[in-house]
């Protein structure tokens, strides 16, 4: 081997050795990293079937007229005005709810509708302040109450001399078309009666 070639090989070997010494030994070590935790999906509340709650259980369905029995629970009179407090009793086997106004029509002694008497739904009357409709849930045999109020003074301004005689009150529960009846004889004047919404107590009616 020629001297110059020998020197070249020795220098190359030295350069390779120096390069290996300059490397950081730790750089060649691969440190495994723990995988990042995947984000957890938010917990959703358990869905509750429509018409139920987890605290109170199933809501009572709307009362139907066939579940109800009417009765007279008192009344009052003053200054030519009259009021009758009527009750609707749940005679069914399951709870039901009344929300709003009953639909009221009057019949005469022959069972004919007194079409000249209109029933006006109003939250208050001469004997009781305004009572906005509130749902009333009736257990079996429980009662809800409402009023019918009228005048006994003929309205001469419309030519009324005598007032028609009613013999029966016919009532339909809110949202129902079937009816329940109660014998109730009275003579409303002025072509109208006033009907208040269902409520939970009788005392909020006449005089209340």
C-alpha cells in the first residue's frame, strides 16, 4: 500500500470514530409514551316516557263525562243574582283530571234545549272573584267544583217580561262531547248564565 493511501484510510477511520462519539447515547433510546386518554362522552339523563315523571309517576288522564256524577253543593242569592255550586264526582276506578271550563247547556221540562240561554265562561261572578283555570286531579270518588250564576231580574231593555224555566243542567267535561245531567230547576233572565272553571274546593264558589 502506498504511504498516501495508508494515511487517507487512517484519517477516515478517525473521522468515523469521532462522529460516533459525538452522538448522544440517549437520543437512540426510544421512550414509549402512554397513549393520551380519550375524552369521555357526556352522560345523558335517562329518558322518561312521555306523560310520566320520575317523581310523581303517571299523570292522570283527562276525565270523561261518563266518569262523572253531578250534584248540587249549595248556592247563594243577593241583589237579584243567584249562584249554584255544582260538583263533578269521579265515579270511575282510576284517577282523572279536569282542566278548564265545563260545557253547560240547559234543558226545559220537556228535555228540549233552551237555545235562548247562552252559557258564558267567565273566571268570576257576582259572588266570587276571578279564578283562572287550574288542573284538578280527582282520585276515585273525589269531587271538583264549579259555579253557574244568573240573574232573576227580567231584562226589560230586550223586551223580556218573563224568564224561561230550566229543569236540567247538562254538562260535558273539557274536551269531551258526551254529557252528564243534573235536575236543577231555576229561571235565568237576560238570556245568559255565567260558568266558572273547575276548582278543587267548594268554598271558593258562592260567597267566596
